[in-house]
C-alpha cells in the first residue's frame, strides 16, 4: 500500500489516541520500506530498516501501534516476549523461533489470499461433489423426477442452506497430528514438513453438510493452489515486509558485572543480536534472511534503562520514542473518538439482548476521571483500565438483560449512574491508601 507517513498516521489515529511521536516513527519506517523497494537492487541491498524501541508504561498503545501498522499493509506480524527466550545451552525457546513464527504468519497470509482467489472455482467443484452425496442420501425423495432436474433442485437447496444441519458421512483427509519433538519446544506438523512423502490417508466422518462443504472447499482450493509459489511468496514477504515486535525487552536488560540470572539475561540479548543485525535462519519453508525485517522493541523501563542493554543491541535500535501515560482527555477520546470505540462495542453487544444503551457526555467524562484517578493512585495500566471500569459499571445491566425475545429497553448511563455504580471501587481504592 502506497501511503505517505501522514496518511499512515491518519489511519493509526482512527484506533490509537495520542502517542504522535511513536506513530510518526513507525510511519516513517513503513514508508522507507516503500522507498527502498523503488531503488535499484544494488542500492536496495545496502538499506536496512531503522529499528525502533518504544518506552512507556503498559496499556498506552505500544503493541497496538505495531499491530495496526502491520494490519494496515497486510504485513506478516508477530509479537514475542523477550522473557520467554533463554540463552543458548539452556532448555527453553531459542531466539530463532521468532523468525520461524514470522514465516508461518507470512505463509498463512499468502495462503488465505490465494484461497480467496480460487474460492469461486473451488466452491463450484465442492458443490458438484456434495450434490452427488445428497442425491444418494435423498434418492428415496427423487420419485419420477429426472436425474438432472433432481440434482439441480438439490444444488439450489444446497446454496440456500436447506441441508446445512443434515448429518452425512464423508471421507476427508486425515491430517497428521502435531508432534512435540523437543520437550518444551514447538509442535511440529509432520504433514506440512514431509508433504507428499507421507501417504494421503482418508478418514470417514459424520458431520453436517455445512461443515462438509467447508472441508470440501478447502480440499479443492488446496488442489488449485501452487504450494511452492505460496512458500516462495511467504519467504519474500517475511524477509522484506515482516515486523517482529519484541515486548518486555527491559526485563532482559542487566547492569554491569552481573551474575546469576543477570548473566542469562545478557546471554539472551547476545542471542537476539545476530537476528536483529541480520543473519540467515532455516525454516521448514526455506532459508530466511533477517536483514530487512523491521524489529520494534518495547518495554516499560521503570527500573532498567535502554542504556542497560548491551551496547551492540542498543545500536541496532537507532530510533527511540517515549510514550506518555494516558490522561483524562485521552480516555474520553478512546471512549468516543476511535473506530469501534469501547462504548460502541458495549452498545452493540447489549443490543443483541434488546438493550438500547446510551452514554451521556457527562457519563463519559466521569468514567475517564475515575480511570485516570485509579491509574494515578494504583498501578498504571493505561487504556486497559477502561476495560476494568466498564465491566464493573455495566455488570448489572448485562446480567439483567432479558434476551432477544424481550421488547427493546432504552438504558441511559449518566454521571449519577457512573458515580453510584463505581463508588465501591473508588471507596476500596481510598481504603488501600491506609493499608500498610
């Protein structure tokens, strides 16, 4: 997608309030990828992404910025936690696993796109197969009807969903089960690794027509898709468009002449370093160069500092941005001015049970005030606080909702309602001040 940095920020603004500097940084990084793609191969190979490190408390939008950025351009994206990895020689996840996970994500993206392209053709073939099965199941209903007319009627009924709940017996591919070859390691799908070397087994199953159609379409789509082309494109996207978000990187930062666990933390940093610097990682789809993957690291950095990371790793994250804690104004905007805002989400959820939920402006303000106050006086968990507050606030309404068979009930939430229903958590918070 050919978007300018300003356009990228504009798209991010629909979902994330504030944090302009962080948005600008990722927007520039994304645009530079487009710029690099326009250069000659010789120059292109010389330009690597300017990796970003984000500092700020939890819940202020670090992960969401990266996730939305990837979604915007359909780039392969994974989030990993630095604390889940262990130094080479210890039992646990190895750092190369993040690259393999990225390639898996890229493969699924490409596979989904190719499946969508052949969906109409696959559906037509699957429909023909299903009509033959239904003709056998429903043969007693045929009577004197010509075969062609009978099957045409079945096909029409199939498209209309008349047979969706009908249970039939079909033969489907029996996928090899995942096997954990290394204790604590990733589960390996032998079928995906060895492909056609393993015999294709079929298994009879009793399922609904709807489920069977879905399975048939998937099988036929697989036949129409060039698997080698999918793998090749997945590797290309992972290498050139992939984004790896390394969270909690501050947890593996250690100081000076450390010992014990600190040594292990530094070991993890040194294992991550070649991945970020650029190396080749073997995956089940082929070799992947990490030179042009965009790495975004993040952490609260309450105790450790960026400077506590080993110098070599610091140097691989030249762009550093700090995200601010959320204010009352930010909370108001999150509740009202984002796409699919929290208030909208609760309104549509409760509308299922015929509750017409409305929030007055003073209610929104009260929710924002209370959320900010709790974050200031206890643990600052950013926008996640709103979820806690909203769940508590709407608990009675949600519990007492009659259901879709009841008439529509208008419910207005105003400041008085907010203060009344949240007084317990504000009271409990006040009491905690005096608990030693």
